[in-house]
């Protein structure tokens, strides 16, 4: 609030200073002629000086004097009698006062309101560094830690503290470097090794590289139950094409871990995705006839589920598309109709269904 | 709170500038002195506000407040204090704030010079200036806000571009901006005069000191920029005909022409249309320079962070101010009354010739600078217009101008005697030719143009000296008479002579560049390298740590022939925050010449070293300095203190009661 008071004072002072000249009774005479007259008079003197220095011949000096004299006369003739304190002049002053009182604060507030950050305090570095305890500035602490580590590269504890922070910030190369430094100067530690592997994996866009796998293997050697290392090793198996092996490893990991562990959700999710992918692949592997049968079965299953009630736009769209591709036109139309009824509240969804029907060439019998 | 106060002050200044642009104009059209006088107080207030904003930004930099985006992007807590300070304008946003700061400073100065400026002209000029301020304040606030905040604040800044971490940054931009912005003042006066329809000798006299001031600072700014490029960029060149340099050189040429045509206008009330046009064009060229440098059309050290939105904004400003003033000019210029007469051969005509040549020279630079840009925009072809183009076009225009300069300088007003003037310069010319011939004989086999250039420079210096000498010596006998004549000579005469001699000195320095030589070699400690008169011996290479950089420093012993000079150090630095390398040349000044050592890459266990012998190179900048001193002297001429000496002047005609 304090800052708005300061702004108010600034605005007030500026406007007051603007209004000031309007409050004075103006001296009459608003023309440049007085100065012009003095200029031409001094020019006459200058001509004499130039002549004395030989810069001007006598004849030319006479002509120049005549010219300056003519200008002097003209300047005197230009004098306009100024209007005094008349009614219109007072009205003009009032109008311009109103303009100042409104325009200046409005413009300032408009611009400052758009671009200013009145709630952000100053944060000079010295003050931030001086702060201690819980109000400490994370960025400053972090920068100080980095500086400390740059000066003391053998501080294993510091490295192992900063590494996970790098990892969370997405600075994977820095994280890998920090984990590696912690390991280089300290005892081998499964958590750090697993972290190193994870940082290397994430730095490689999720590919468990040979060096990452090495780190994970080291970790499992020290601690066979390390969940992070086991998870990534399973990922490595999958990436090598050994999907059944990967699924087995993950199941194994789940079985051996407490159900409330934070990471089980991630493992389950991964497992579910791998299994559904495996199912798709299994169908693809069937002979032609059997494959169609299997697909029909799946589609019918979906239809049954949707008929029972509910269903999202995505599910309905999948069903309609599947029916249409399988050549079951009547059933596709039926699905379109039911979907419209079910999704009636959602105008966008209805429109999407319509567009899909159009795209698939499903013409409804006009009611 | 300091940051936000600065931001608000800038926003408030925008509002005040709008008032400054509108109300005095209304007062002018209604002959209302009270309304017109609002311009002066508005100018003072907006100066105070912008100065406050500037001080707040400086405070944020000095205190390393990285919650300000601009500070974060261009400063580092480990920088020495002086660079924390200069970082303020070492970037686009901050330098724009400096621009506006100087703009409002000029406005405040005009507002305060109540005695030397006619009231109507002052009101009109302040209104125009207010309009320029509105445009640039809006540009700063809307597209390039230096007070943008970051939350959370980063712990460390990204450091200033290392090339800019130099004392040159403390000097070059402020000087250059005073020059550029000073020309906005002459522009404002021109527009005010066009609006009011009063353009006469009075106007010329009121405007001349402002023009001289701007010109003096622009001269210093360009010279400083050139010297900075010379020692910082590490390849020993001092002028590259780079578009950015040309952008500052064009207003200088136009401003030089303007100074000269103003003289004619003041004396004879002639050349009005041309002078007004020049005043408009000079500032337009300044604006064009700003546009070219800031819009991202070009890339260079100067083009900081360029952004198309900003480019468009500046283009709009450019179109508005240039187009608007030219339209006003087209409408009003035909109404001007014809002024006094002068013969075809006279000082006035000589000044007209000067203007023709300078305008042509400016046009060649304009074409050489903008043609490649236009071509690239239209066809996508990149062509490079460099020294060869300018040597072929600019030099042939300037050489006759310079040859003619001493003669024009000694012509009489109104009607002169060409033969007499030529005769008066015969001695100077003869001496210069002799010197050139002696140099040709002495440096046989060397470049032919260099002695001729030196001769030309000498001609200018001697011509200026003889002209002064003649005025002091002629017809006076004895020292006391001469001394009193010297004292009686107006300061502007001294200024003219100095400025012209300064050009001569610069020309000598430029011509002598043809004798410079360079040598490159890979040196191991103990090995030597010779270029021209200088020999260096590599002593040692040692690492060194600065506040925010690491450097490899090479120490050299330096010999000029058999004479041993003080040792010289050259280094390569790496600034840690941006991990960007720079080279710091080692320069040893030997009278007016310099030995210049710069380092290249390390090769094996040796170091690539480049040594230059730069004879008389300092004269280039000394000449500019002398020109600026001349400008300053003219500026202090008593004629410009209009109202003050009115009663003291003994020669003035008796004054009737007013």
C-alpha cells in the first residue's frame, strides 16, 4: 500500500508543477520581436567590426547595413498586440487544467498498471545473501552451493545433495556430473549409482544407454532390491526387444515392494501400457481369419460396454470408426445415433460425432 | 520499491510529455502566453521524472538486483563497480532510457534558457520536443521496458557482453547520444519555426549554439567509438564503413553542413529553405541510424537484442517524424521571404559550395549504407559494400571540398575576391606541396597517395593558422597591438580555425595509415617479430584471473629500432559467465605513433602474434579532439549570449526606449 502512496505523491507533485504556470498572471506580449530587434541592432555593430577586420568591403558593408536595417524595421512592424486576461483565455486555462488533471494520471496508471509489478519488492543481492534461516532465498542458496562445490570439488555430501535438485530441474547433464562427482570422491552407494543411471538415461531422452545400464547394474550389485535401478533395468530390457522379460521384471518388482511405496504407481502404469501393447501385438500375430474374429470380438465387447451406459467421446468415436471399417454400416449408424443421444449435453462432442459420420460417409436415414 | 518507483516515474513522464506536446501548441495558436509557458515546466518535470527513473535503474544495477530482468540479462555480481554502472546503457532497453534521459535533459535546458530564446520559438520547440519524447517514452515502455521484473529472482546475472566491458562504454554512448539527441533540438526548432511561420536570422542565431553543441558531442562520440573499435576489436582498424558507423557518420556530415548554412542564414537571412530542410534531415538521419541499428536489420555489437516488433515501432516513429516534418516543410517553405543578397564569389557562396559537397558526400554514404539493405530485402542477395565503394565515391567528393576549404575561409562576406583569397593561401599551399614532395622523395617506392594526403592535411592546418595569423598580424605593429587584436578576435573565429585545423590533423593521420605495416608469426618465448619500425620479443605467457574473467597474458619487450620502449602486454580473456573470449590488444604509444600487438590462437607451444606499426595514427583522434575544441570555442562566442551583452556591447547602436 505504501508504494501507492508514493505514486500518489509523485503524481500530485507533477500535476501541481504543471498547473503552476497557469496560475500566474501572464505578462503581456507574446512575440519574438523584442529579441529580433536586439539581434538586428547587434548585427549592425558586427558589420562595422567585420569591416574593420577587412572581412567586408565598404560598399558591401553599406548594403549589408541597409539589409539589416530593413529587417529591423520589419521586425518592429510584426509586433502583435497581445490579448490580455480575457474570458476565452480563462476558459482555455480551465480546459488545459482539466486535461492535465485527467490525462496525466490516467496515462500513467494505464501504462504502469499494464507493465508494472507493484507487489514485487526490491531484491538487491547483498540483502538476499544476508538473509538466513527459513526465509532464505532458494536461488541464492543454490548458487552459493554451486560456488562452494566449484571451490571444493571433493565435498561428496554437497554433490549428493545438489544432484537430485539438478535432476528435478531438468538439468540432466549437470545431474549426471554431480552424481558422478559424489561417487568419485566417496564410497560406492546404490542410491547414487541409480541416480547417475537415471540422469544418464534422461539426458539421452529416455534411452537406457550402455553407460546408464552399467550404473544400474552396479547399484543392483550393491543392493539387489534397489527399485529405481530395477525399474530402469526393466526398461532397458524392453528397449532391447525383450518385452516378456521386461513385464516379468516389473511384476517381480511390484511383488517385492510395499504396496504404498510412492513409485509403485509409475511401475503399474508402465506395466499396463506394456501389456496392452503386447495384446495388440498378439492380435497382429494371428492368421487373417482369426485376426478379424478377434477384432470383431473386441469391438463387440466395446459396444456392449458402451450400450450399458456412459462412454466418452473418444470411446464412441473408436466404436463408430471400428464398425465402419469392419463394414458394419447399420451398426455404425446405430452407434452414431446412440452417441448423439448420450452426448447430447456436449455440443462440441455432438459436432465431432457429426463430422466423423460425414468423414466415414455414414448417411443417416432422414427421420 | 526503488525499481517500481522508477517504472512509475517513467510512466508519469509519458503523461507529462503528452501535456508538453499539446498545451503549448494550443497556446501558440491562440497567442496565449500562459498556455505556452506550460511547455517549459512540463519539460522540467519530465526531465526530473526520467532522471529519477534513470537513477532507479542505475541503483538496481549497482545493487545487482536480479529481480529486474534487464539487470539479470546484462550484469553480474562479480563485475567491477564501473561496469555495473555502465552496463545500464550497454543494452537495448537501458540505452533507450539513456536516450530519453538526454532528450529530456535538452528539453530542460531549452526550458531554462529563457533569456537566449525568443518565447514563441521556445514554446514551439518544446512542444515538438515533447512529441519526440512521447514517441520514445512509449517505445521504451511498451516494447523495451527496462523495469520488467523476474519472479523468482535468479541468483546471478548473465553478465554484460564482454566486448562492452570496457571504459569505452562509459564514454562513447553518452557522447554519441548527446550528439544525436542534440540534433533533435535543431529539428524541434525547425518544426517550431515552420509551424509559427517565422524563419529568419533570429532563428538561425537561436539554433546555432544547440547545433554546435550537438555537433561537438557527435564528433567526440564518433571519434571515441572509432578509437574503441581500434583497440578493442583487435585487428587494428579504426573505421570499417560498417553500416552502424555510417549511421552516426551521416548525421555528422549533415550536421556539419547545417552549422555552415546557419552562418549564412544568420548573416544574410538567406538559404532559409535549405537550412530548415537540413535541420530536419539531420535529425531524420539520426532516427534512421537508430532504426537501422535497433530493428535487427543489421547484426553487430550495437544491435543488442533485436526484435521485429521494435523495428516496426521505430519505423512508425521514423515515418511519423520524418514524413510529418517534410509535409509541414512542403506546406510552409514556399511562404518564406527571400533574404539578403550576396555575390557569386563571397564567403556565403563558399559556404553554399561547402553544403553542396557535404550533402553529396552524405548522399554517397547513404546509398552505400542502405542500398545493400534494400537489395537484401527485395531480392535476398547479400552484397557487401565496403571500403572500395566509399574510396571510389566518398573520397572524390570530399577531397575537392577540403582543397577549397582554406580559400573559402579567407573570402570576404557579401562579395569576395577569389584571386586575393587564393593568393593569401599561396604560402600555405606552397609549404604543403613542398612537404608532400619531400615526403615522396624520402619514402620512395612507398604508397603515392599517402604523401599527397599528408600534404592536403598540412594545407588545411597551415591555411587555418595563416588565416588567423593574418587577422592578428596584418596592419598591426608590435606585440601589444597584436595581442589586443588576438583578444578582440571573436571566439567563433578561433573556433573555426581550430575545427578546420582539426580536420587537417585527422587527414594527416588517415593518410599516414598507408605507411603502416603488419606482421604475423607464431612465437615461442624468446622469439622476436618485426613490423615496420617496431620489434617485439615474447617474454612469457602467464595466466591471470580478473574479477569475472580468466586471461592468458603475453608479455613482450618492445623495441623501436635500437631504442627499448616500455614492455607491452596483450591478452586473451575468457569471461566465465558467458564463456565468451575477447582479445585485449597491447598498445604502446610512441609520440604520435603506436605499436599494436594482438594475440591469435595458441598453436602447439607457440602463440600466434600480430604486430602492427601504426605511424601517426593518434592524429586521427587528436584531430577530432581539436575539432571538438573548436566547436566548444565557437559555442562560447559572446554573440550567442543574446540578451546578456545587449547593454554592455559598446558598439551597439543607441537603444531606443522599449
